[in-house]
């Protein structure tokens, strides 16, 4: 079926009243879920699965998809307002987004995030439509060696994006990797750092760590400063200025490009895209010192990147039947229940499903902006509530959210522990973002490295023999050199100055 | 050696990293290491342990520099009370229910925010408890008791 | 006043009968009234195929019972956390657990320490469905049948890269069983998710994927890989052209996982009986059977709890020695 035919029929399907309604429901539920810290789209979609049997496959998939990317939007809201990342990909938004909120510019951050995501969604949909075969080809070429290259690149990115001491950032990355290793080694079933506790055998869940290091630690730190105990953050501007919009255009476009490609890779996705976008924007910005203090580029780029990635994450599932993440796997289950076997022939056998979902993603993005932009005023008002009323609410939502994952008291205790650790990090000037990236990427890097070596039967040449892998490792090396250059140059200058 | 070392951020961060690295080695001592080509479960943990010790030492040494950044404003009250409030919530939620857990959490955390205004705190508690019960118990049907034995 | 012995016995007897007469309707009443409120089904998984199966069953059971069957996800630790939650819950007939075969038949041999003991803590209620596996081979190796595979492995020891997701899983045991019939050796590559395996299978990096039928049907008619055998005694309705192991020279080869319901041992037997009847009604229903096939599972004939227990005890007798001989026991 011709691509243009496909997408136009897709829009016809997506724009029927019934599907618009399902799309809206999904987007709304997703936003609410994303805003509530801890409860994620996975549990929500699982809960709604039975509901989908009674609905035709196209409509139910449209709704489930809406929940997925709706949660991304909602997650940005809590990241910016409360420094609470719901998922790994929202962590980056916290960095500058929350700083903007602290300066009274929450509205600016929220609206740029929403519009940037819409642009990313639009371009992302176009990318899928025009480039789906290219993207699929790209995904197929990625084996363990390439993933290794990507993860290594990601870890170097984590260091580059640090706003403080490079040495400490590197140490934080490694510390994050260490924490990520806790659990059962998937290759040998050997328990690592589980201390005999059964709840540890699947590792420490991301949500209590992120909520503790960011949310709880932030509360402690704010209370310490006492300014928030009585004062109210004055709102300086609700909507972005022309200058801020202008500064955001480049990051949005670049972020979309990064996200579109990284999102296609199963297991890669929004997190890596968001972090990479941030690092790139920081590198090429004329005012890098603003990053970490409220640079609008640090919100525009990553938000677009993670939304673009969320769109293209559907490509492997729709085109190959390979789920990019656990949520896609659930959606595949939902499709199977409706009698549709996901796989390469879905595009040919059920073009209505394929194109209908893709078209509805754009519709959903539009709806999300329509839902979220008017809410900006409401959210900002919420922030102006005196802190002594606000922080117990944040605490309560964090606690219940952390518990809700697995109905687990253990997770709550983890939340407390990481809250304490996060406070220690703040005091010692150690940044949590590199830690989190290490936590997420490190274990994956180990897994892919071992697998690559196993498949090649111990031959390390596999990393340079395969072209994409070679390219990624070279890029990593280049990035490392570029990152180190300024420090080397500075050290050289200092030695010269002292010698003079 | 100036006394400022003992309050420099780098010194203590360095110690933190070294401590974590050492813990990694100690608690991972029974893991098989293997080779780089055939990594066992212990290869990466051991490697990271050593890396953290080395990096930690380097960072700690930087803390001896004259212009090392100092740790600022360490107040014990907010951190201990907030952490305690979360722990109290954790320990009370399943045995006693949401209401006692939230009461404890709000009461303890209120003390962390400065002088406690009793009426305000009670008001916040009531509002939040009702809100949370509505959202999490009624709408989302989570599996914790609101008050143990009653609901 | 001294009671005569006979009078005493008669009084005791009358007292007992009277008590029973009062209590019996109450007990039966309890079973009749069941379920009087929401029933909780603990599912030791979240977002995985097990979760999907559990939710489907919960939905359909709820329709039959006229009461909500609420799924309580408790993932983690290979089912330990979920099973334990079902043990500590009050045994009033309102908590059941959705178990997969490995929790019951292989966990006891794989782990030195478990948070539950099936014999001590649970009674079986109903078998819900079975789930078989296929061997999927990538194209380019010239392997089209099981005989081809066996020949290839014999001619190229340790050359074949075989993806394995969970050491000690039933599919791992199935494959190992197959290898032992001719002493074959392959290189077992660990993977974490089936999505990763599929990606590497497409990319030609891994050669063979023994996996659940539901995760391996993407290849039908695509030329990148093919399923050469199913591990159950009968072909699967959704893969009619894939022969069984039995048809290809391994009679009595029958490996599969299953899904079932268990209840705490202290649950009143009358309620266990009721639950068995209701669950079996779901199992026999056309809708449920169609859904099972759709997901790659195998519908089963309804069974009594007694027969269900015999089923898994027999499986344990077979699998236990196999696991021990594979040196897989972990802490």
C-alpha cells in the first residue's frame, strides 16, 4: 500500500468520533498517571487490558498508545514543578525544568515542554510514515556490540552533562552502575548485593531511587533553607518570551532528530535520547554555564527528544512484532487477544491497525497540548501554595506512589534511604543525574558486553568489525577527547601561568 | 593541614566513594570474577569497587586544596525528621492502615518545617487523608488498609 | 449428683448433634454465600504474559461469580513474593493465587530457600491452561526439521548459538532434555527478554530460540526464521504446520508450562470446591479457550483439584532429577 494512501486512510480512521474519544481518554488517563508520582503507565495499561477485549482492536490500541505517551507529558509536569521524575527519561527535565520553576518560570518550562513535544510528535509521525523501512533496517542492524557502543556513549554523555566537577560526575556514574548491579545476575542467576533479602532479588526499582534522590532530598533541602517554609515563589512569567521561543527552536529540532533514531532501538529509547539531547545542547550552547540553573534549552531539547522517542518506539512493535519495552509487550498481548499476530505482515494484513495507530499518535499529541496548556495556569497556581502545605502533599504522594508499585513496604524503606542519600549528595555537591544514568545504563552495558563476547566466542574484534559498533565507539572516544580538552587546556594554561 | 579539609565537600565525597567501593569489594567477595572475555558475575562489581576507591582517593585529595568548597549548612532536624516520617509511614501502612500512617508522617514532617502550628497541621492532615483515600483507595483500588481491620 | 455414664454419653451425643445441626447450615451457608464480596487474585507478575493470563482469567471469573475479582500484582523473586503474600493472607476463601508451573514444579529444586512450601502452605484449586514451546531456527543454516537440527549439532559441537532466557526454566529443561537424547552440545547464550532474542534472531546473531509459542509466532511466512518443532504432544492450533517433537522421532516428549489457581491450605474445603467448579466453568468456556489459543497457550480439560495435584507431582518427579543433574541450584 502506498505510503500516502496509508497515512490518509490512517487519518480517516483516527478521526472518527469513536477513535477520537478513545484517544482522548487514553491521553487524559496517561497524563493523570504521569502526574501521580510512582504509578506508571505499565500498571495502568495492565489494569485496562481486560477492558480492551470488549472494544475493537484499533480503538483499544489507540487508547493504550495514548496512555503511554500521555504519561510522558504528565511526567514532565511533575518533573518541572516538583523535581519528581516519574521515569528515567524525565530525570533530565528535572535538572533545568525545576530550576526554572524555582525562578518563577514554571509556566515557561511547562509550555515549552508541551509545544516542543508536539513538534517532536508531528515530525516523529512524519518520520515513521516516510522512513519506517529505514528505521526498521537500522534497528535490525543493532546487535549486542552496537548496544555496547551506544551504552558506552551514553555513559560518557552522562559525564559531559554534569554541571559540576567532572571527577565527581565520573565517580557518580560508577556509583550508579554499582547500585544498578544489585539483584540477580540474569546470565548466571547468581545473587549480587541482595543481602539475602528476597525483595532485592530483582534489583532496586528505579522509582523509589529517583523519587528519593530528587523528590525527598529536595524537600529536605528546601526545609533546611527555611526560605520556603514561609515564602511563596513569585511567578515572574507564565508564558515564554519571544527570546525563549527563539532559543528553543534549535534544541527542539535537534532533540526530535536524536529521539526519532534512538527511540527505534528496543531497550534504548527515551532515556538515552533525553540525556543525549541535553548533553548536545549544553555542548553547543553559547551559555553553557546556564545549564543546571534554568536554561530553557535544557528543557526544550530533552522533552522533544523523549517524545520523539516515544513515538518511534512503536515502530519495532508495529513493523516487526518486537516490543521496545514492557509496555509495548503488553500491547502486543492485547493485540494477540484480539486475534492479531504482531509481526512483519501486520502492515500488509491489517493496514487499518498500522496506519490508524500512527495517525492517532499525532492526534493524541495535539490533544495532549490542548489538555496540558490550559492546565499550566492551574499547576503554577498550585506552586504558589505555601510550602508548608505543599510538601506534606508531595511526601504523601511519593510515599503512596512508591508503595503502589508492588504493594511493598520494602520500596517505602528504599524511598526513605535514598531520600537520605540524596540529601547527602546535595550536601557534598555530587550530582544525582549521572548516578541515575549509570544506574540505568551500567547493567545494560554489562549485559550486552557479555552477550557480544559470548556470541563471538570471546573475540573482541566484534566491536570493531561491525561498522555501526565501530562508529559508536569512535564517537565515544571523540566525545571523551572533546570533553577532556578544555580541562587539559585549562591545566596547561595554569601551569604556564604559574611558570611565567 | 588546615581544619577546612574536614569540612570540604571533596574530602567527604571522596571518602563516600572510597567507602562504597570498599563495600562493593567486601560484599561481592564471593562472586566469581572470570576473565574479561568470559565475565563472571563478579567481574564488573570488583572492577567498579576498585575504580571507586581510586577515584574516591583522588577526589578526597582535592579536598586538601586551599580553595576547596566547603560543606554548607548541615542541619540535623529536617533530614532526620523527614526520613523518619517516611519510615514511620512505611512501617505503619500495612499493619495499621493509611490513616495512622499518614497521621504519623504528617505530624513528624511538620516538626521538620519549624515551629509546629497544631491547627494547621491537623487541617493539612485531614485534607490530605481524605484526598488520598479518594484517589488511591476509592478510584484506584490499591491494596492497603485505610484503617486496619475496618476498611 | 452422679450422672450415669450412659446418660452422659447420650447427652454428649445429643449436644453434638444439636451443635452440628446449628453449625452445619452456617458452614454451608458460608459456602453458599461465597463470594459475598470482592475476591483477591494475587498475580506474582506485572506486565508479563503471566499478568495478561491472570487478568483474563480474573475478568471472566468475575463475570461468573458476580463479584469483582481484583488482581493484586506482586511481582518479584521468581514468584516468591506473590506466593508468600497468598500464604500470609487470611484463609477465608477470598484470596487466591495465580501460579505458573515453575513456582510449583521447579522452584523447589532450583532454590535452596523459598518463602513458601507448596505442600505445607497451599492446596491446588484448578488447572487453567498449558503453554507449550517451539524451537525457532534462523534461516541460513539449512535447518528445516528436527532431524536437520540434530544432524547439525552433531556435526558442529558447540557451534550453534542457542538463546536462553531463564536458566532452569521449563523451556531450558525441554531443550536440555532434547540434547541429552544424543549427547549434543551447544553454546547457550543468556538473554534477558524475548524482544532481545528476536532482534538478534532477525539480525542473524543467534541461531536458535527455544521459546514460548506466544513469543515466537512473528516469523510465520517471513523467511527470516522458522519454527521446526513444538514441545507438546499435540500440534498447536495456531501453528498447524509445525510438527511436534513426538512426530519427529521423540515419542513421549511433552514439555509445557501451565497456569493454575491455588489457595491457602487453611481455606475452607467447601469454598475450594466451589472455586474449582467456577474456575472449571471458565476453563471449559469457548471464549476462554479461544483466548488461550490466541495467546499461544493450550486449552485444557477441566480437572479436579486431586487430579491437578497428581499432574504436578508427576512433573516434579520427572523434573527434579533433571535439574539436579544440570547443576543449576542457586541460593
